[in-house]
């Protein structure tokens, strides 16, 4: 009994250390998924609290597991809470940009376009191009096949290509997302 | 803003808007949630908290929660329900379930919009003879089940709404329940496009796929060859414009345009399930099926539209049953099920003591007909009319067990009309 209690105390210390050291990085992923700071914090705390109950099994390498919970919770929460989210079809008029602000504005447009992707495609884009996970790691995180990851990524890039906000920029440039 | 590097940069810039310092209340917030989850687990309510659906007043069986799915069996109203099912070969994963207490006779399940297709199965136990359990979505009848003990086949439903399952005439031992499933991201076996969002299934309504093709990304046309007699070949097509306006497709067989139409921004993952056409030809041998995008109906010029998903498939067309000169299919797909022709009868027919649902159709006489369905405890329904003519037939209506039905073919005035009534029953397995 004493040993068990000691193990639990040690688990708690490890868990708290993980929360302290890694949660800010996970919060960035949560934000890219939700594009809402408050919801991202909510999502992160929920994922961490779920992870605690499996901590003894995952403490040797907890981050992939927590990230998996984060993404899957995001998917289910999207259904429960955020299904009122609607992409805006009324895009604001494009401002006249000087060179200094153009890059930031373009990145904002692209980030907004990513935010208009379906949740699963958005998750694949974030995991592949922000978290830099491989296709296999992305598949393991999402609980699907690598073929599904490829297809979702292809579909996501296809949607970004024709996103109205980005299409306007491409009128002034050549090339496309490859 | 044109490369993957730009995409990475945009994500990094967006992520950089997150504060660098840890939220001061995070650790306390996490511990508070852990305590809450622990209490729920101890109370045996963890699944209720995680379930997508909110259940009003009834027990909820474990839904998929945090971490890997357990391997224990799921039971609903005394029946073991599978964690995964296939509907027309498309995979669905268990989402949630609900069941009544014995004798309670009512289950209600609220399904918020999910963005994914859903399916439902009904389980009943100790349902006395003459009793029924009726499943409704937002008040619209989806199914009626009879006992005494049955786990019905799952079938697709809309992606949100309130499901109610209500027993009429049950006993104190009667238990009913339902389980819902959600489509996974995987497709049915078949030929899929490169993005994996649409598939020509290996078999549709029992018919094998003989050939299929999807245009390469960026290409505006594709073709394949198929061998056989044209009367034995049906073709299906898919054209998703992905939002681009003014996109049309043309599909041809052996240089003869078979079908043309506007490509839409559709989310149809199963184009062949939506129907197919025949060329009308009779020639045997090797045939080329070709599809291309263009800028007008039946346009001959191939015009590329970036982002368009384009494909075609051919299926074997097995001989149907000839009823009053019309060839009607032996096997059909409807509501996520395969149905087999059970009966082709005259202009009047009665259905009693059904053990399951039936799909009804008709072959009208030369002057056309309507199918009138008189339910012993319900309203009179009349199907859409169908003009008579060579090969004309229609398969429109579903009836459920627990009622008797008087079927008759009538004319526009409600007077008897010539023709034959078709009855299809669910195929087993």
C-alpha cells in the first residue's frame, strides 16, 4: 500500500512537470485547431486531465498520447460545442498593402483559410506542417491509415488552392500550393 | 503564399499569437478537471459525460472515451452490439447508445450535428406479440420493429436531431434500446480518387465493378475500356467541381455521348450508389468509356478546371425479372440496405404479419398508375404517379412491420388501374 501511494506521488510529480514544461507547446497546437485562445486553453486542460488517468502507462513518452487525446477531443468537442462555427463568406475588402504589411496579411489570410478547412483536414495540416509529424505519426495520432492522411492532406491543399481569399492573392502572383 | 513553406510559416505565425507564459490557472484547472472526472468515474457516469449525445432520463452504455477503446462487449437491451459495422461496405464506428429500464418503453437520444454521417440500430427484448417499437427522428418515423427479441440491421440517418424509440403495447419486462454509429474517414473497398474522398465501390446492388477511372489531379479527362455487351453494362460518373463555377462533364461510350450535366461542389463519396445509366446500345465487344470536363452541356472541347474531381465506372448489369414487359431489378439498394425482389403481384395486394420492412414498387399499365397504400392504423399514402410505357417501373415506398397494408394501383381519379405491385424484402447478411 505504501509503495503504491509512493508511486502515485511520483506520478503526480512527473505529471505536474510535464504540464509545466510541455503544455504551452501543446496549447499552440490546440490554438491552431480551434483558432480561439479560450477554447484552446479549455481543450488543453481537458486533454491533460484525461491523460492523467492513463499516466502510469504513458509517462515514459507522454506527449504523443496527450497530443492524440487533444486532437480527438477537439474532434468530438467540435461536434458538441463548436458546431455553430461558420466560415465567413463575406470577405473583407482587401486593403491596399505596402510591402511591410503584405507578408503578415498574406499569412493571416492563409491562417484564416486553414481555419475554414473541415476539422479533420485542419488537424492533418496542423500535425504535418506545424508539429512536423510524419505521415505515419499523423495517422497514429488520428487513429487512421496513412492513406487517409495522404488523402485528407491532398483534399486540404486542394481546398486551400481555391479558397477565395488566397485566389485573390494569386491573381497578382504565379504558382500555387504544391 | 504559394508553397508548403508559406503554409508552415503561416501556421508558425498564427501559433506565435499564443502567449509564451503558462496560464496561471492551468495547473489548478487541470487538477479540478481530474477531480471531476474521478467523481464521475466513481459514480459510473464517465461515459455519460463523454458521450456526444445527451440522453434524457435513461441509462447510457459506455461510449468511446479517452484513450484506446476497450475490447469489452457492448450490450443494448440484452443484445451484444458490434463496435464497428459496415453499411453498403462503408465503415461506421460505434458512437453511443441508450436503453430503457424494463417496462419503461421510451428512449430519447439527442444527436447534435456532427458533420459526419450517422447510422442507428434498434434492439428490442421481451416485446410481446402485437407490440411494436417505433423509431423516429425529430418525429418522423424511421423504422418500426416487432419482437419478441431482435437486433435490427443498422441503417443511415441524418447527422443530427432527436431520436425517440417508443414502445406500444409492451410488458413490464420489455426493454428497448438503440445504438448510434458514426462514419469513419475510411471508404468502402473500391477504386478511390487520389484524395481518398470518393470511391466507386467494388459491388453496387450486387453488381460487380467492371472498370473505373479517376482523372489524374489537374487532368480534365479520363477513360477506360470494358468488355461485354452494352445491354449488360451500366455506367456511373462523378464530377465534383470543388466550388468552381461553370464546370460541366460529358460522359461517352464509344464516341456516343451518354450523359452530360453540371459539376457541383458535392460531398458524394459513393457516386455509383446514387444510380447509373445504360448506354442504350446493344453492341458486344470492347468499349471505351470516356469522361471529360468542359464549359457547356455536351461540350466537345476538353476544358480543365483545377481542383475538379472527375471519374467514371462501369458495373455489370445482371438480368432482372420481367414483369408485364418491364425488366425490374432483382436486387436494389435503399436506405443503406440490400433488398431482394420477393413478390411481383397484380394490381391489389395485402401485407400482413410482416417480419421486417418491405420496399414497394410498381410496373404501371399503359395508362400509368399510382400506388395507394392503406395502413390499418394510419393514413392512406399515395406514391408519385408513373406514366405507362415500355420498361417503366418505380420503386418508391417503405412499409414497416406491426401494421397491415392494403396495396392497390389506382388512376388519377382513384379508380383501379392496371399494372403490377413489386415487393422487396431485406437481404440477409
